[in-house]
C-alpha cells in the first residue's frame, strides 16, 4: 500500500539523520524497516496482536492522544507475531489518510530511551510520510 520510492528514501534519510530504528506498517504487515541490516528481521512480517489492538483503538479525531512514547521495557509492544526481541523504548504513531488509519510508524531502540526531542522528530517524520502518501 505504501510502496512508494519517495517514502522509502525519506525514511532511509530519516534513519541516517537520527540513527533511530524505523518501521512502517500497513494495517497487516511490516512494509519498511531501517536500518537495512535489520530488515530481514521485520520486513513482510505480520504485525503483532498488540499493534492491531492499538490500531483499532485510535480515535482519528484526536489522534495526538494515540501517539505512544514508551520508555519502559516491560511496557513495549511486540512488533510482529512471535516477536521476542527486547526493546528498551518505542514511539508508535498512527499514519492517517483522509481521517482513516492506514498504518503505523514505529521508532524503536534496544538500548536507549526516547526524549521529547525524539518525539518531535518522530511526529515530524509522521507528518511527512502522510504527505508523501497523498501524492
């Protein structure tokens, strides 16, 4: 659904600038993962039940409340079915098009917590991904 070269290039550049691990999903599968060396762990896998539950809980009229900043390893969400990786922190944001959820953008770390500036970067990245989807 989002297989757009502009989105892929933008997210790869975002990874390079921030050094954050980034994943983009549609409503069912992981469709992008950066850095490239970790792609084989994620790409084309079905998203986890926890992420599906998150998608269906999003209130599009007030999606800001649906953005998750998780800095506790015990509260992080598995990203794909049978995911047993240990995440330190995650930022999970809905991707919207015409006031409908079309996927999610995930920033994750195995070693560090995210701060408010990281959250701003993630929100800006989300904004541009949504703009690229419209084109």
